[in-house]
């Protein structure tokens, strides 16, 4: 601690902790809402066939 005292450091730790908790909660709520409305993943058959051909029109690993 170059400038300030232990109280300032504790205040910053509290601020960082509260920020992390709030952002984690908001991100969790966002992904739960997305999962319940439109889903986070593609269907299994599309996942097995590969997303490259679906999105780009070509295979990523043609020799495999």
C-alpha cells in the first residue's frame, strides 16, 4: 500500500467483492433467461454434423 491505509484497502476489497457478486448474478440470470427462451446450444444433430458447414458452407477439417 503506497498511499492510504488498511481501511482504504478493505473498502476496495469490499467494492471488488460486491461487483463480482452482482456481475455473476446478472450473468447467471441472463444465461438462464436465454436458455429458457431460445436456448444456448444448437440441436445435437447439428452439433454432430458440424457448425462449419451450417455457418460457412464448408468443412473445417475436410480430411478427417
